[in-house]
């Protein structure tokens, strides 16, 4: 999707206050929605992290495709949609269960990952807790997430206590915990190590974690009994399919998307830096509120192809197709009757305002048909000596499984009725 050439529609807006910015942001959101809808694309507008660009809010517009580079969490029962980087992983609704097991140290030789430990112990991976070590503010920080979950670095980066964090090195981990990575856990660790538990982990009981002893893990671990109740509990993981939707209206599903548009509320990040100010009605100097809005014009074409294709080639949405219909004459070079009928049909359709391509290469039918399917023209009309004997042409839509004969006089009306 990263081509040498990148064409972009770019726009900026400047405002006297946040209310004005909000109104224009909504206007651009609605405009982008209409643009992608008119292009015939299946897309979602998703709440997104502002990233390095900054500001207080942004939305990405994603064309839905299995080959998409971004994961999107959405709720089929509502309008909720967000990039996985931003999607909230809601805390479990049910309270933590009471301890049912005693904590035990069990040998797990060579088993370092949660998957390996769960398989070795014959337990669901949901019973395991993964310890991820960071280095921040010249000290170790232990992140705790469920074994089948993944740390969300964007969410972690927004925790004020972790400014400038990085992954801890093996040397730092071994020095601070006296244990190699793969067997570390939160039980009995030095008070100098800050523990941050994900919401899901804070609600777990009888879980499995590293024993801080090479080759061993602990089972039946419980908060408040075997280790202190977590002080720092945050949403630090990626949302996954089956999580409750943050709007409370269903369960999340995960799909993939190709980003083709992005809008930002920049607020005053750049206007303050550039001293972009104005005098208000009271003669007071105020900094402008800013928004920016972009569409990847050339990327839309590639995304549309990823979303609309089959083994024969492209299936362009009609609004994006280079032509609405292709006229494919069989025997164009050897039959004056076929040539004349094809030209008449081309001119009639063109006069009606229909974008039409006449394939006058005099190729074999198989070559013509394969080429026209490859480039994704939505409709095809075949003119041949055999069809002309009955005053007909052969019609086939790009998504149709079979062709059918139609009277030539009805071709224009048929195509005008087709999107």
C-alpha cells in the first residue's frame, strides 16, 4: 500500500474558539462520510489516537479489507468503532471470585511463555498472568496482563508515571528480581518495583504467574492473600473480540482496515508554537484553535481494489470504475456488420452520458474478456454475428456468474438502471 507516489487532499481550519472547531470538525466528519459512501466503499470511521501529531481528538476512516494494516474494534449492535490502539478494554463486570486454591510452587522446566506454561500444566491460558518489565524513572516497572492478552503501548505511554519508558533489559531484570525473564512474577518482589495491573488481571483469582525462581511458576495465586492488592490498576491491553463494547450495547468484534482518511482536532498545539494569534471583539489577544483533515487520494484506489477483487482481477465500485460499460465486439476486424453495430452501440451509450469503452483491438474473445475483467469494468456487452441475427447483445455484470442475451434496443435502458 506504500507506493512511490502519494497524492493527498490536505486541509486546515482556524477558529476563534473550541465551539467553532467542534462545528467544523463535525462538518468534515460528515463530508468524509459522504465522500467514501459515494465512492461505493465499505468503510468505518473510528476513534483514533492523535499520536505524534497531537491534539485532543481524531478519527480515522478505514476501508474494510482483510489485508488492512490496522486492527479495528467495533460493535455490530451500535455505532462504536475505534482503532485497537485506542479502544477501551472494559473492566470485567463480575466481581473477583473468592480464592479456591492454595498457592503452590510447581516446576516448569524450560516453559517460559504463557502458552507453554498453560499447556504444560493443562490449564486454560486465561488462567495465566504475563509479566512485562519496563524501565522508567530509573526503576523497574512490572506490567501485569492476562496470558492471552497483549500490552497496548499507546495506552501505557499515556500513564503519567511512565514518562520516557522503555522495555527493561535482561541485565536490569536479573539484577532487580534475581531471576531470568520467563519465570518472573509479582509475588514477593522488592518494594522498589512498581506494579501496574491491567483491569482484567485485577479481577482474577487463582491465577498462574512466574515464581521469580528459574524453572518454576506459582499456581493458585490470589490478590490480598499472596500479594498486596494492586494499587495501580489501568486499561493497558489491546481490546479483543468478545470484550464488552465501551458503550454498553454489545460485544466487540475485530476487523482490519486500510486508512484512507484522518481528521484531527489540533487545538492550540501548533498555533501556540507559531504564535498564531488574533484580537477578539474585546481587543484581547487569543491563540487560534486549529483542525486538520486529510484524504489519501491515491491510496483510495489501492484500498478499493483490496476490498473488491476476485481471482479474475479488479471489481471496481461503479463510481470509481474507469468506464461504466465495455463493448466487446467479436470479429471486429473481419465483420462489417459487427463493427457497425458496435460503433452504433458505443455512440448511443456515449450520447446518453454513459462512460463506455469500445474494445476495437480485434482480439480473440477470451483475451478481450480476461482483460476487461482484469481492469474491473462493472458491465460488459458482447456484440457478435450470432447475437446480431436475433437483434441481441450478450450482457454480463462483473459480479455475475453467467451471461445473458438482451435485445440491443434495451441495452441503454438496462445500463441506465444499473448503478
